C-alpha cells in the first residue's frame, strides 16, 4: 500500500470551517494592501480555495489528501507572511529585504512539507539518501547561481549595503532599489536599471557613497597656461567655487597644483557637497563658474597642444571702440570728459562676463573698479539680510565710489541672468588724472551728486551721510596720490 494512502483527509468539519475563515480573512487583507502584497494575498486565497474545493470530492484521500494539505499549508504561510511583513511591519515603516522574506517563507513551507510527509508515512531518511546524488549533480550545474544566492544572503547579514544607498562598483553607479536572490538592482542616474550579480558585490570592490552620510568631497582637474602664476590661479579657482550652487562653505574648497603637463599646468579644485545625488549638477555649476572667472581674469585654458602664438590681446575694432566710448559717456561721473579722454578710457576697458547667480562684487570687499552693464540684469543687495536695493540693466553703472576713492564696496551686486559688462580699472583713470589733475575738481561734484542719487533709493534709516564735494575731492586726490 502506497504511503500516502495512510493519510486521512485533511479537511475535517472543523478544518474545513477554518479554511473558509482563512479565505474570508484573505479577501479582507487583499483590500488592505497594495501592489505586490495584494498579488501575494490573492495567491494565498487561490491556494486555500483550491484546498476547499477538494473537500467534497469522494476520493479526497491518499494523493488528493496530500495535495489538499500542501495547498492549505502554502496558502496559510503566504497569508501569514502578508500579515506580518506587509501589514504589521509595513505600517511600522520597517522594510524587510525580499530575500529575507523569501527565506523565511521557504523555511516555513519546508517544515510544513516535512510534517505532512511524516504524517503520510514517508521514510525521510531513505528519501534524503536517494536524492543525495541528484542533489550533487544539480548543485554542480548551478554552482554560479548558488554562489549568487549565498552572496545575497551574506549581503543581508553583513549589512554593508542597504536598499536606497548609492554605490559605485567599477564604472557602474546607482541607487540600490532591490536585493534579490541572484542579483541586486541599481537605478542609474539616467533612469536605467543595472543588474549586478550578488557575487560581484561580495568579491569585488564596492564604494558605498552613502556612508558615512553627510558631506562628500568632489573634485575635477583643469589646466592653465604656464605664464599664469599658480597663486593667481588658486585664487581665481577658489573664488569661483565659493558660492556655487550645491557647494558647502564649511569645509571650504581648496586647490592643488597637481602636475606640469605638456601644454598646461594642471590644477585640482576640490569642494564639498551635502547632496551627492546632485553631484553632476554641482560639478557643472562649479565648472561654469570656473570658465567665467578664468575669462574675466584673463587666464588661458590651452588646447592639448603646444601654444606657438602669444602676445597681447588684439586691439579692439573701430566699431567696438565707438560702442565703448558711448558706454563711457553714459557714466555720470565721466560726463565732464571730452571725446579724447573718453576714447582713452574706452581703449583701456576690459570685458567681464558673469553667469546667473554669481556675485559680481560683494559688500565690504575692497575694490578699485567700475562696471558698466552691457547685457543682462544685476540685483543690488545690502545688509546682512540681503535687502533688495535696486535692479540694474543694460547701460547702468555701479562701483563709482570704489573706483574714485578706494572705498570698500557698499553693496552686493548679484547677476540675476548672464551678464556682459565693461570694467574700468584704477590704473587708466590714474594715468588720466596724472596728465590732467584738474579733472579731479570736475569729477568730485559729479561723484557727490551720484552718491546722493544712490542714497535716495536706500532706506533712509540706514543711509550713510553724503560727503560734500570738497571732501570727495580730498579723498580722490589722496587715493590717486595727486598733489
């Protein structure tokens, strides 16, 4: 007589009522969960329903009884897993890795199957002995798969990486979205899914970018021409990095001179960010600031070839000189200059480009230059609260007091769009005043009037007293060392 014929029908009257209760409970649970949990609850209800369907069959003994028992055990285990993992732990915001869940379910089903086989009279010892050779053959054929499975278990036990963390393995980078039996799924920055075998994560070099949490240092290399002193390059690069979107103030950026290349001196700019997920955006913003800062400072980023041509910048064309002279004529403090003087300053002006969000000048910083906006818009801010004072556009001027008296900047000017400007530095104005000292007497009252106009747009409670023309004249002479 086959062993299973000794198995009596599983579903007696009480057991059958219990299965019906489990089916009803499963239907209720199915409406309380969403997504994969709902599918698992549906599967449990189907297993239980099949077991209940076998109850009225007259021949529901022997093999059918064993099948009915297996269906009830499977449905009960799956339903219990949904209640425990999805309802209880899910409501407590505790997320259990799927591989751990599957292991526990498989263990529970295995124990249930052993109990059912023992009830049916099957000799478990002989069954294990008979299947040993078959198990060895299957294990040898699936050794890579088994290695990945055990690697997945090791990852969960070791807890070196978790779901939601960013990792870098080789050239593959992404956020862990699931650790499966055989592989781990990464969500790359471009939205694609990267499948990494678990054995690679255990045996290879993995960089966990999410640990420790908080600050992360980024860096990139840039080369400048040999004629530029490294100290000057360091200053320009650090000024460009400070204030860039995503860059932390503390720790502050730093710069290293890293190599002497064939066509350039190589520098490494290092800076810190608190949001590694936006690393490409932060790098882009810093690179953009570096380009604008290098352009303004006249620093050359050479091509990867030897530079054969050099010398000073070519002289501006006549049309450009005319545009510059018109820009100088719009500066109120220079309205007393004749055409020759304006042309002299126009020839000495230099262009300066700023990108959106850059501080052109900063309140409290020393300065000796004037800016004429050619294109774009600038926001004038004052005070620690960054109070909005004015908004400037093409043709507007700022920085006259610093140019003529050497005063520290009395406001912060922020580029609210890409800005193209002309800059008049201290040196050409000094040469002009040295050749014509009486110009200072004509500029002083114009500067006093301009100062009065600027104070008019400020909050009168915080406005500083306006200097008289004779006071400004004395300060101009002192700054330019005029007798």
